[in-house]
C-alpha cells in the first residue's frame, strides 16, 4: 500500500464497497468524493495498475464494459492499511 498513490488507495476503497463495479460506477463515486470530473485518462490507467498488482480483478460485463472486484490480496492490503491508520487516529 505504501507504493500506491492516494488516488489508487481511494480506488481500492470504492471497489471494496461494490460488487462487479463498472468503471463508470467507480468514476461516479470518485466524482462525488473529489467534487469534480475524473477523466478516463486518469481512471483507467490507475485501475490497470491495481489489476497488475493483483489488488483488483478485472472482469467483463459486456463487450464494452469491464467489471472490477477486490481480490483477497487487495482486501488484506486495505485491512492492513486501516490497522496502520488506526494507531494514529484513535
């Protein structure tokens, strides 16, 4: 987790809260939190980074739409990160 950007960590939390989330669903959630538009050139390369690090699994909803789910490793990374945060924020 230490090598991820804050944006990538935010992506992990959003993916963790959804099942088979499409990129558009993830983008919509991010835009609520960031109060602005998240462009595709920022979103999808960062999702691909998480997929390549095996923290997120990429699937297919239809020919044009991918789905994203947290892997066991991704869940464990988030859990460890939250435990680390808790020692400073309690």
